[in-house]
């Protein structure tokens, strides 16, 4: 089992920045990928960014240049740096991890990001 605790969401003005954090605990040795999804009201959940084993990262094309994902050296915390935020970035942001043994995905509770003046 893996437990995830997210933090860093909140209300920010357009053009502002936020950094989300997600701390994993439990069976962390089997984690092979960590990342973020988001879901805006009335929309489907979409992948924001993922950090895979070996240091490979991928950010949604539409968010490249504004969002960046990183992980700490212990591979237990994943961050999402969000810059130049826009109202359309308003969503519930979910942290996720995937494990290899057994192969499954875990989700955090979500942290709300609201971009509004």
C-alpha cells in the first residue's frame, strides 16, 4: 500500500505561481512513476505531468513552458511547479503513483487550485 498526501493548492491571481507537493509513504520501494492529473468542473480528468523511473519526465504539451514536474532524490515526493497560471488552470489536482509489485495505481485526495482575480 502507498499513501499520498498532497499540499500546496490554493487561490492565486492570474499570472501567479503555485507549487504542489505530494509525499508518498508506505511501500515506496515499488514506486516506478509519480505524477499529476487534474480535473476541472464538467471536464474529464487529464494528465498534467509524469515522472518515471530513470528520470524521464513528460508534461502535457499544452502546459509545457509553464508547468514543470520534479521529484526529490529519495523519490518519495513529487512536485508540480506551476507558473503563469490562467483561470483555465482552475481544477482539482490529483497526485498519483504507480507501483511495479503489485502493478497498480494509487491516487491522492486532490488539492484545489483556483486561479481568479
